């Protein structure tokens, strides 16, 4: 694509998405669905739909680096990615089915997903096992003729409420080496034996529909073996492949949140008076927060775009250190920027009159999902130390 439609996207968000935020933050998501569906149709009509998808699937055909810039813009509002059909976890499932789905899987699931007719989710983490160790899980998919029988317990399956299907990570070869034990299998959410236990209260909110995280049980759920994505035992490899670009998507969305929080903070500092004629922004502490935020956001953007460039040039595996660096670094910047922005707003920052408090609650997870900070830091540091001669070991 020669020129990114950034101005058109910004205009759409400012006209239609920002004004909806107060309602979004004060009412159940499901109550806003009819309005949101209209807006999604408008995005399609404007030719801005699914910027990450190839053109033959109705998207804009953007590269990872191009999409990263769009993603930062969409991140400025909690519903940006949803309106443009590039929201997690659907975007990861779309990319997975696009690169590894069979023809039948693409026709049945990918088509409706790309057109925005259905939503999906990804069920990997289990309450009883450390999600930080992705090869350790209990959910089994046992062969029964041409079918799998899936039994297991998952949680934090984002957006499962209202989803048409989930991709389940399940052990299919218990005796294989750890990284070859699991497979990814498509399970329709209405299949007999799929139990939707609840939307988990997260930071005081259970949420609904797209904005929720569910606990699920799979009680001998029968699906055909043809629902497996890729080869048997490929689950872990496919998850790794998904996470490279996925972390760039998350980081650029967080940078969008930072930009919006920064604008709100600056506006408040410039206009809130501590006494007549004395704006808050005259305080040195506030000035330092503004300067520190600007430097941290700019540096994060450059770091993430560099990593996105390197993924495109060298592949995700060769860029794994960079991917780990952006994941924990930008999550930390996000938390600091939101914290300072709320501090500058005082009590107003704690209300849902701005999206700051919503992000502060829900983006705390940024330091946990897709690999907690500590896992990424240790992985990078270990490789640096080993390159300097430290012996390989378990710890
Ligand atoms: C908002 C949100 C959305 C999510 N969405 C999904 C989803 O859609 N699908 C899905 O399958 N999962 C999802 N998850 C789950 C997420 O992937 C897991 O929470 C994550 O993998 C961590 O696993 P855990 O929670 O079991 O923590 P644990 O593995 O129990 O780890 C707990 C803590 O231990 C520390 N730790 C762990 N390993 C190490 C180490 N090697 N070195 C030092 N310290 C360590 C870290 O501080 C970590 O936070 C989501 C989580 C959140 C918060």
C-alpha cells in the first residue's frame, strides 16, 4: 500500500468512537452491540475494514510494519480494533487459519470471521497449571476413530462469551517430547460438552461479549480430527508463530493507549488551575512527568517498529530477543504513562469520564498475558549470558 489511510482512520475514530466511550464504560457491552455493528458496517463501506488482512479477504493488505502504525491509532480508544475487525483474539485466529488452516476450515470459519459475522477465542491457559510454562497442561484430546474427544478446564479465554468457536490447545500425544505433545483444535462453542462456566470478574468487572474473559470446561467434546490445525503435535510451534506478530500488535495498541493518555494528561495540566491563573502544568513535577512520558512513548514506538521491520526481514525466530524486549518494556511504559496521567487528573482520573481508569484496570494484564515480564527478561538475559560464555542449564 502506497499511503496509509491514517487521516481517514483518525477522523472516523474522533467522529464516531471517542464520543461512544462514556456509554461503553457505563453500560454492558452487549447493550451497545447494535450501534457497534452499524459502525463496523460504516468502516467496511469506507474501505478501511480489516487492515491486516490480504485484499482478497476484504482487507487492506498491509504489511506488519504498516499495520503497526494503524494499530497505534486504533489503540487510542478501547473499541478501535473491534470496530475495524482486527481485535485480539480474532486477529491471531485469522492469521493462524490463513497460514495453517485447511481449505475446509477456512471456508467454514475464516470466511465468516474475516467478514465480521462471527467472533472467536483461544483457549490455552488452565487454572490448575502455570500458564508461564506453555508445554504443561492437562486438557486432553483423545482419538476415537475419526474424532477427538476433548476433556479439560480452561480460563481467561478472552471474548469466549458470544464467540462461535474457540481454538483449544490440547495434549494429543502425551508421550511425545514436551514441545510436540499438544495440538490446536477448532471447537464450535455450541458443541455438546462445551460448558461456559462464567465470565471471570477481572478488577471488579465481569464484562460481557467481546469485553470479557471466560472460564470454560470441555466435557468429552467430540470434534472431527479434521478440526485440528496443522499437524499433530504442532500446537506449541503454531502458538510461538502466532505470538511474534501478536506481540507487535499488542505493543502498538499499548502505544496508542499511551498517546491518548498523554494527550489527556497534557490537556488537563494546561487547563486545570490550582489557583486563579496558575495552571497545574506550571508545577515542575508535572512538567517532568510530561517530558518523561514523551521520551518513553517515542522510544517505545521506534523500538517496536524496528522489531516489526526485523520480523519482516529475518522472521520471528531470529527476532525473538527483540520481541521479548518490546513485550516487557512497552508494558512497563504503558503502566507508568497511565499512572502519571491519572495522577495529573486527580479524583477525576479515577472516574469513568475518561478511558484512563478503564485502561488502568484492564491493561494491568499487559505485564502478564503473552508471557509475564519475568519470563521475557530471563529469556533474553540467558541468551546474552550464554553468548558471553555462560554454560546452558535449567535455571
Ligand atoms: C487480561 C488477560 C487476558 C488473557 N487472555 C487469554 C486468552 O485469551 N487465552 C488464554 O489461553 N490465556 C489468556 N490469558 C492467560 C495468560 O496467558 C496467562 O495468565 C499467562 O500465560 C501467565 O500464566 P498464569 O496466569 O498461569 O501465571 P503463572 O504461570 O502461575 O505465573 C505467575 C507469576 O509467576 C512469575 N513467573 C512465572 N514464570 C516465571 C519465570 N520463569 N521466572 C520468574 N518469574 C516467573 C510471573 O511474575 C508470573 O506473573 C489472559 C490473561 C490475562 C491477564
